[in-house]
C-alpha cells in the first residue's frame, strides 16, 4: 500500500498569504453576489441574494476540496491559483518594505507547492465559512 505524502505543518509565515487570499476571494465573491442580486434576482421570483451566497459556498467548498486532494497527492488541475492570481507589481525606484523591517515578508509565490496548497485549502475553507454566514443572514 503506498504511503501518503507528508503534509506540511501550518507555519506562522503562512498567515499573511491566507489573509490576502481570503480578503480577495471574499470581495470578488461579494461583487458577484451583488451583480446576481442586481441583474438576476429581479427577473426570477425566488432568486435573492442568499441563493448567490449559497452558490459561492458550493464553489469555494469545491475549491477547498481540490486543494485537499492536491495535498493528498492526487494530480488535480491548479486553475484556482490562476483564477485569483494578481499581476506582479513593477519594480519601483525606491526600496522595499523589507529594507525597513527586520522580519522577512513571505509572499504566496515564495511558498513551496505543498505550502501553497495548504494556504489555498485554509483560505477556501475560511471563505466558505464567511459565505455560509452571509447566506444564513441574508
């Protein structure tokens, strides 16, 4: 029986990429829900904002499940990384924030593939929880 690959532990330096991803995903999902509420809900009698939030719950739960499968070693497409990827910022003439702070700032791109999958899993689960809360309250 093949051994499962060892999962990386969650480290303190992974908090920043998780928070950035949760914030970005929640805002994009909220904009999509507001567009749903504006354009689809007036035309369909039973379609209110809670249906859009429920759809986003299912979407982000599926994304978390795909990230979990990648942590287990299954070869699953990595389109969720490309879906929310920001463009690289251009080089500036002035110094970076790292020049003024003693702690190194770790970005998502600097993480290993296993750490990226773990941060994606956590970010998708947190975003799923936020949209569950939003769908219950709406």
